[in-house]
C-alpha cells in the first residue's frame, strides 16, 4: 500500500466515485467514502434520526455521524482517497485536526452535465459498480458486467432530489472548495471528457 493522501472534491455527479476506483487500483489506496458508508447504514438509529431520512431528501447527514465514520476509516488507512467528505466548513476543520493531505483535487464539471450524469446513473445492487445509461452502459441492460447483479437507480438520483443536492452543494460545499483554494492546496482538473481522459489528468497531478 502506498501512502498518498488524496482528497477528491467536486459536485454530486462530477465523477468522484468513478475516479476513486481508478485511483485506489492504481496506487493501492483505501477508498474512504461517506456516501457508501451511509448508504450501508441508512436505517441506523442515531440521536438525529436515521441517515436515510436526510439522504433521500438530498440534505446533509449531521456532522457528528459523518465525522465518526471518517475518523474510524482514517485510523485503519495508510494511503487513502477521501471522496464525499468534507461537505461543509465544519467538516473541513474537523478533518484538518485528524490528518494532513498531500493533494486536494477539484473535479470541475458544469451544472447541466451534472443533472444528466446523476439522473442517468445506475449502480449495482450487489457490488456497487457504477454505470450510466448513455455515457457508460453495461453490456446487457440492467445487469452488472462485474458480477451479474441487478442495476438500480439510487433513490436520490431523481431530478428533484438531484436539484436539491446541487443547491446544498453550492451552499455548503463550495465554501470548502474556496477554503482549500485559499490555502493553496487545491488543484483544479477538468472533469469533462471520458473517464480515462479525466483519470490521466488526475494522474499527472499526483505524479507531477
Ligand atoms: P460522484 O461520485 O462524483 O457523484 P460518479 O462517479 O458516481 O460521481 O459519476 C456520476 C455518473 O456519471 C455515473 O453514472 C458515471 O457513470 C458517470 N460518469 C462518471 N465520469 C464520467 C465522465 N467522465 N463522462 C461521462 N459520465 C461520467
Ligand atoms: P454524490 O454521488 O452525490 O456525491 P454521495 O454518495 O457522496 O453522493 O452522498 C449521498 C448522500 O449521503 C448525500 O446527499 C448526503 O445526504 C449524504 N452524505 C454523504 N457524505 C456526506 C457528508 N460528508 N456529510 C453529510 N452528508 C453526507
Ligand atoms: Zn455488480
């Protein structure tokens, strides 16, 4: 395992999950993703209610719940790609108390493209592999190439919830992007083009 500590920032649908998979394979890193961890615990009772109540509405799950997920995952990781966290300034401040980062990559994709990417996203119910009905279709419609599992649409990938998630992103997470920009640690990468093209750009940043 190598010890890169990479933060991948970007709006919902920018390709963070897609690129994280490539990065963890290429550099042998842990993938730390609050979204997947929360989806696996959607019905967990917390003093704030269940994560699913927030996720299905497109709102942020309360900080104490996500901070706990991240701190536990960081304890077990040498190198990592952090994806989907921090999503507000409070989480960014908490993170800075827990670990240093080598690089912060911001995946830049325009708004209307994000809506298309998210509403066409399909994920495997069994292994979590991600597809897109137009941009990255499976060989057989509705069936995972990797494991034969069933492809489903996430409950929050419907148009109304997508628009709310983009609003929440602009309100809460854009200030996080500005925070890292001001610190001088942010590298912007053009997130348009094929996933392979985007990955080549990220690799240049990490190895440059
Ligand atoms: P995020 O984790 O940032 O929300 P995902 O990696 O899940 O984003 O990608 C969102 C959707 O867009 C998925 O359906 C994925 O297949 C598709 N996608 C990812 N990267 C690209 C790309 N470079 N061009 C077109 N579609 C993409
Ligand atoms: P996306 O593919 O849109 O980037 P994620 O899978 O990262 O989505 O997140 C899905 C949902 O999980 C979010 O809309 C939010 O409700 C919740 N979530 C994920 N990460 C966080 C976080 N760091 N803070 C608060 N809520 C989070
Ligand atoms: Zn699968």
